[in-house]
């Protein structure tokens, strides 16, 4: 495809990358509110600070993080809504498989 023809249609100009992204602005990073059951601290975490483990049932599906206040390893259950929010926000996900 030449620069003067787009998708085989003569006379139509292709769009440059600069033009395509000209109207975009910087994206605000996603943060999640969380709390620590040990120190009772409340804070916001980036997606990179959380891990989501999806198991075969609701009892084996959870998210985890390290408390920035006290350093405790925190693990909390994750229902369908939490799973959707975390995966949509870019949290790294691990799928747990049954060993049966």
C-alpha cells in the first residue's frame, strides 16, 4: 500500500500515527482502594501491587497484596464483581487449576 492510497482506494490518504493519536491525552493510572486487617490501614494500590488468583470456586478465588503500612501479606476473597474490576484494571491474574 502506498502513502497516497489507503486500502486500495486511489485518492484516499492514509492516516499517520501522529494524526491518529493527536487528540489523545495521558491516561490516569488505575488505583484500587484496599485495607489491611492487621494494622487497619487504608490506602490506594496500583494494579502492579495486586495479584488475582482465580480458582475453581468462590472459595479458591482471591486477591492478594503486601500492606504498605505494616508489610503484612494480605489475602482477601474475590467475588465476580471484584474479579471483573481487577482484571479490567490490569491486575496480573493467575488461574489455579484443580489437581484432581
